C-alpha cells in the first residue's frame, strides 16, 4: 500500500483540552478553535471528540467551515465565525445558526439589515492590525451594538507565544479600556494567552494549536504520527549522488530508501537535507531534495529495513519538524495532505 498513514490521537486532543480548561480556571469557559479542517486533522472526528470532552463553543475561520462543523456538533453548540458576516453569507449563517464576529462598521450594517434578530459577536482590534474594529469605530457604534445584545466581544493577541513581549500587556490594557463595564462575555486568550495567566482569561478562552500538540503549550500530549512506507531501497556507492540537482553525495557506500511522501503531501521542500525519519527511536537522515511524491533516506545503519519510517512521532513533533524547515508547527499541521490514510484512535 503506497499511501502514508497519519494517525490522529483523539484522546490526546481531549486531554490537551482538559489541561487547557484547567489552566483557564473555574470561572472561565473554554472553547476550541477548529478552523482549517481542525488544523488539518479532520474536523468531523476532532469536533466530535471535543464535544464529548465538554466543549460547547467552537471557532472557525469562515462560514462554510461552520456549516460542516454544525453537522458534527449538533444544534446546541455555539459556532463563532472569525471572518464575520461577509457579503452573501446571510443564508448560510441563518441556516447553520452561526455567530459571526463582526469586524467592521460595514459588517455591522450588513448583519443588522439582513439578519436583525440573529446572534452576533464583535471582534476588536487592540493592536494586531489584522481583524476587528478599532477603538474609535467601536466607540461610535457602542450603544447600538450593546443594545442589540452581542453574544461575545473578543480580541486577539499578537505576541502571546512570547510571554515577555510588551505588546501583551499593551493589548490587555487596550481591551480593558474598550470593554470594561459592558455586560457581555469577553474573550482575549487563545493557547498562548491562557498560559499568560488569569488576567488574560476573561469569560471564554479559545485554545487552538495547543489542542493539537503544538507550542507554546509545552505540556501538550503529542497528537499525530505520520508513517511513510518504504517503496524501494538501493545501494549507492561512495561518490554517487541522490535526487534532483544532485545535492547529496554519498561519503560512503550507503543504502538509500525511497519513501512515499513529498511536498504534495505537505512535507515542504525546505526540509531537504535537514529532517530526520525515525525507525522507533533510531534516527535516519533525509538526504537529497524533497520531491513532489518521494523522499530519500539514508538507512545504512539500520539492522533491518522497516516497512515504514516515521517523520512525525513522539521523537519528532510538528514543532521539531517546523524548526528544521524554518517555519512554525501551524504550517506543518495545516499542510498535511489529502493523500494520507487517516487513522483515528482514542
């Protein structure tokens, strides 16, 4: 069988949520960010596991994701949409009972006109300069917004993965200045914000990457294992090269395994010559260029050639792999390709 196997530990995801929920504190509810197909892991199964763990508030990037999620979590869960109420979304928001987080005065006008009695939230910009209303915009519409009864007022921290960054405190102060005294649930903290401490927690936290085993939640249980099948092995003589552009030259007589997996599967080209593949706890070097469908790995020092080698496992997390490629764990996770056979456990 050529397809690589991506094993997803649903119990680990649930345990990670419970741990982040405990850190959020007894007076704060804990939601879950499940956008981008649950960070590439499969929204239906992940959502069901989180629902069973106790999650009642979910966050997605855009309305179509919310429709898919609604089928997995049932009618009672809250589903918030970060992109707000975009043109043409009204029918979908109403049909799937989604809560748009309105980002601009134009979105507020659109929502109040097309769905005047439909739930909504407000997203505020406290210094990230990405999504949300700035202080002056919110102040101008504050009375009308509060009279309509928003379900949530939120903002997003830009530097929460660096607890010593001064922007964290600046954004907290800005959020408090804009929202203190309102009788509405508030949310500021994603995974990194939860770890900053209780002053960032407010009424609802919304962990994302920490659920899936990624930094900055160092205590997270690993969630994924990616096992790539060995298609072929060959003997390569000292001085011979391997792969496109002949970037790797054997310094000894070597055994090279060719594995099913490549940049079409999210194993990005920047991993070339840097990543490791694992046979249990034994590392093997990725040699030559990552190509579209194949990797080449030096297995000379293995006693036996295994049927598969792991590129994601307990020995090498998504963040380890990301560091090798000069990127972040989010990119590795969300880029995991559609060709993998996904196996769920737990």
